[in-house]
C-alpha cells in the first residue's frame, strides 16, 4: 500500500513540473516537455474539458493536484 502512496506523490511532482513548464514555455519538441505532457495530459485533459472558460487561465492541473492529495489522504491518512 505504501508503494501506491509513493506513486501518487511522484505523480504529483510530475503534475507540478507540468505547471512550472507551462510558465517557462519550452518548445513542444523539447524531450522533457514531451515526457511531462505525455504523463499528465491523460488526466488533465478531461478536467480541462469539464471546466468553464476562465479567460486564458488553466486550473485543470491544480485541480488534479488537489484530487491526488484527497485520494492519498483518503486512502492512507495524512
């Protein structure tokens, strides 16, 4: 069970990296950018589709981080 908690923590760091990379604006063909996008987009894209237009702001990754934390706390406690 602790392995799953660690995997959630690691994935949360990957999502955080995607947020930071969105501020830095690396070229889409950058290998690091591609890896992070490929890892996060399957979970971020459905959240992004459900959210209303926020005037250019994308809160989907932040909502995913909150959801990951809630799942981890529900399953494993604080």
